[in-house]
C-alpha cells in the first residue's frame, strides 16, 4: 500500500513562479520521460543527437533511424507512444503537484550525479535542491535493522550532519529511516531519493519524515508523477544515491541486500565505500563483512570516514549560529573530533563523572526532571560521549 501526498497549498503566484523557473526544455524532457520505450541512456543520446528535447519530440521515424542503436521497430514504437502524451497537459500535472524539475543542462543539476555514465535526464524534486551542492555522504542499509544498526545509522548521521555534511539515503524502512531521523533531529540537511514519484509516500508510515525531509533538505526522484514503487525502480534509485555522494556508508546489509547494489554503483562511480562491522553471527552484517573482505574501508567511528576523505572540520565560526547550540565543543573519545551540544546536553554532561552513576543519581545532581534526564542521556549516548552500563548505570567515555 502506498500513500499519495498532494499539495493543495500552492497559490496562483507560486505556480507561476515554478513555471517561470522551468524552461521549455524541461517540459519536453518530462514528456520524453513519459515514453515507456525510452530510458535515461536513450533520452540522453537522443538529446545529444538532436540538440534539444523539443526537436526529439518532433522528429520523424526516419530521423531516429540515423542514430546508432535505433532501428525501425523501435523508432515506430517511440512515435506511437509519443502520440499518447500531451507535453503541456502533463507538465501542468507536475506543477499542480508542487514539484520542480532539473534537466542535465541546468546549472543547479548536481555536479557529481552529472558525471556518472547514465545520469537522469530529468530530476523531479521538492525542497531545496541546493543541499546537494554540499559535501554529500550516503548512509544505506537493511530494511530489517537491529537495534545496533538503528543506533549506528542515527548516530553517524547526526554527527556527520553537525559537520555540514548532507546525508543522502532512500527513505526506505530500517537503516534509511534512522539515517534521515538522525539528521532531522539535529537540524541538518538530508536528501531522500525515491524509487517512485514524489507525490507517493513509500513506505506510507514515513509520511511525517517525508514532510520533514522537504523542510530540512530535498526529496528527489527520476520517476514522473504516477510512478508506483515497483521493484525494478529501486536499483535505478540506488545509482542516484551513489551518484550524488562522495562516499557510501553501509551500516547493515544481508547477503542480497539492496545496499550492496548501491555499493556496487559506488565502486563504478569511483566513490569511497565504507562498511560498519557487526556480529559474525548476525545475518544483517554478512553484507558488510563481504564488502570489507573486498576492500571497503572498515569503520568503527565517524572519524574514520572524515579522515579517509580528508574532510575539513568546521570551525566554531563556520557553524550555523543558533540559540539552541552551545558554541563550545568537546572532544569525542579523545580523537580530537569535536561535537556541538545544546545547553541542556552540555549542562548534564558536566554532571556525569568518569564513574558509574544511576539515572536517579544523575537527575538528583543535575536538578532536572527524571524524564528530561532520560531523554538527554540518550542523546549524549548517541553522540558517543557517555555510555550505559548494565543496571541502568551511566559513565563518561
């Protein structure tokens, strides 16, 4: 079951603005994208040969025959399918749904994605496409995650987003969802690439996350309105996740996980592949261990990724100013990498010593409500500065 999300809040002026921002090129790219016989590679080849998408749209059968790989059967099929599409009407459907588009020719088209072998000739998006101009890392993994995988995905996404990294994932159940949550909860930027059209919320339980992703980043798809989340769509989705990113982090993956497909694309695209090790008895770690055996970078902490990519850590001055953030940073696990804390997190951390205390003892020392202390301890644990011991004891790392 899928959930369809249609925007009813677009005003006439906003619709006009969207229309003005998208050129005639986009209208015909979208029309070509509706022809079943054409995929990304063929559309790109046709546009390169004819010079523009509107010229492709008007081409006769014999003109298609002049292009390598296009025989008469295929050419006639394209023309027949083309006759069933009204470019202007179908474009208005995109506008009414509140979606924007980018063509390969557009200067805002993501640079890294443009460089892959088969970049989408058209990207549909909702939100701020400019977040893809930042340093992007993908976090992917199994739809059936363990508690360990959930914590790692959330923690890594949270910390990396604190360094200004845009986290890319697929909004699927499991690891993808927790990666997006980690970014959203820390106010970072995230990009979700879908295996269906943008107005369809899949999985349906991620409707709230979907809206928050639009507010905190961008939803992206190469599939036009009305495209269901079919199985064959997800490998195509995975190549975009890889294409947008400078590196891929695989948190949990079975032996036949879709996350491994994303990793394969990453290798083809010349991207770095990172894998989180797990228990040798866990079926959800077998894919990660396979990647490590094949040369993926074994990752135990976020700093392993930042150092491998020679990522330039942000200074206090470059971090976004917010009344909710303390611009004093504390080193994590003596690595030299520093984290931001909210005032409440910072104050509570000062209370937790390097010896074990119970939840109740920490609440007593901090003079905070027990429920608030419990929530803050979870955040500090996810950031890696404290750890929980058996019996609900807590200690500084």
